[in-house]
């Protein structure tokens, strides 16, 4: 789960056990990018109307983080 800070200067920082997430907003407070900054930095661009809300961008980050955790779990299972 990602713990989100309040909006500050068109950015929202999220923290999880692995590191930080960021949501960048445009001047109208519409999300324009979701970033994972731990490990290899990755970026997602909100595409649908739902993702273009702050709640939707946070959900997008949560989904991506869940996929990352599941991939790690499966990788460990394959190794054993």
C-alpha cells in the first residue's frame, strides 16, 4: 500500500516499503504523470478519464505497485 502526502506545488509524493512514487499535476490539478522512482524509474501517463483524477492516478500507482509485488512473488516461486 502506498501512503500519500498532500498536494504540494503540483506534485503528490507517495511512500511504500520499496521507495517513493510521485504524481505530477498540471496547472488545473489534473494528473499528467505517475512515477515510480525506486529501482529503475518508470513513468505512466494517465490515459482514461478515471486516471485523469487524483484518486484515479493514485489507483493507477497502487495497481502498478501490486503488479510489481506479484511479479516478485512469482519470480521467487520459480527459483525454488
